[in-house]
């Protein structure tokens, strides 16, 4: 009888001990990581990626000038070539051979060369550019919208990435600003905004 009572007491004690033990509370869940800070553009606009580095074996830029300016520009072609190369290099565009800068005095002929890929980029009158606008991408224009800087579409590597680099090189570097000032003294250039440009021109 005593054994039975002892067993009963032991069983009751075990049950009490089991009831008193409380399991550890569950570890709090880690809060979800905040979403990465990806800019969300306003409706109708896209986020523009930074231009990627470019390597070119050659590059030719033609500048259309009045006859009265040709002697002045001809005497500075070497300086223009160096300035163009430095400006592009600052924006991560390496050109293996020195940049070739040429002069044109007839905007229509320069436009044809740009369309056909005979020159890679050109600064030419807006009216001449308008004749070949489907074959060349505009990247800059003068503040009075009489002059356009454009890039041929005949070379695949001169894509939108290169076009963005060229625009930044000419507008944002000291070498690029000097290049434009030599070619067109006192003329202000800005990045192409086709929505505004074609409405006003």
C-alpha cells in the first residue's frame, strides 16, 4: 500500500514539475530588411543609368565654319584634337588614335558625311542637320538653336551611351568647354532636349 502511495506521489510530483516548466518564448522574428533605395521616376520618365566606359579605335569630329573663320580654326586643329581627346578621357571614353578634327565650310556636305559615317560627329547648322535627322543623333544645341552637335548612326559603337559621354565631355569638362569656345566663341551650348528643340526650331 505504501509503495502505491509513494508511486502516486512521485507521479503527481512529476506532473507538477512538468506543469511548472515553461518553454522558452519564441525568438522575436527579424524585421524585414528595408527595400533597396531604388529611385522611382515620376510617371512617364525613366531612370537614366550612368554612362559606361567606352573604348574606340578612332573618332572624327567635323566642325562647320564660315569661310572667315577657317584660317583661325586651321591653326588650332592640333589643339582641338588634344582637347577633344582629353575631354572624352575624363568621361571614361578612350580613343586609341588621336581624335581627328576637320573643318567643313558647307553644312550640307558635312551632313551627308555624317549620315554616311564619313565623320563620326559634327557641329553643324541646324538646317543642315534637319536634312539627315533620321541618320544622326543630336546631343547638343546652341542656346539660339542655330547649331547642333550630332553623332552618326552609321557606327554601332557610337550608341546612346557614347552620345551621353560626348555631351558630358563637351559641356562638363574644362577641355570640352575650351573646345567649344575655340570653335564657336561666345556661343552657349546645352544638352539636347528634343521636346523643346523641335517645337521652337
